[in-house]
């Protein structure tokens, strides 16, 4: 179970102070330039997406592209991993495959 107290979450290092905006499932989030989508979502919500087969939150487990737990889709249909994809200003993502949206 994920910890719901996000006050315990903190960035260990901040490379850039510039704030950019991304959208996931039609919700806007602030990201720092250079950070991953996973970091943005974990800092804002504590999780990346909901599990497809049960009402569980998924947060990205391995942080290195091995566990397959942080898949998202770009608005153009490209599939990406939140743990290795840097947030880009204006990017729009969804947590379900486009054919389900």
C-alpha cells in the first residue's frame, strides 16, 4: 500500500528551478525542468497510475525500466515509461491505452 502522506516526499536533488507544465488524464501538474514524469507524478500524487485489473495504485517499482509498472501513453499514441521519460513542457499523457480513452 502506498503512503498517502506526501509530506514525507522530497526531492533529493534539484537540477533546475524552472517549472514546466504537463497534463496527465486531463489533470495539470507542475514539473521541474529535467525531472522524469515518474518524479513529477510521485511528488504530486504518490502514484503514477491505477492498476488495470484491480483498484490498486501503481507507483513505479524499480525506477530503471525493468518492472513495467509505470507505462503511460503520449497523446499521439506512443507508449512510454514514466521512470525514464523526462517531463517536457506542454506534454499530454494518459494512463490508459488510447483505444480505452
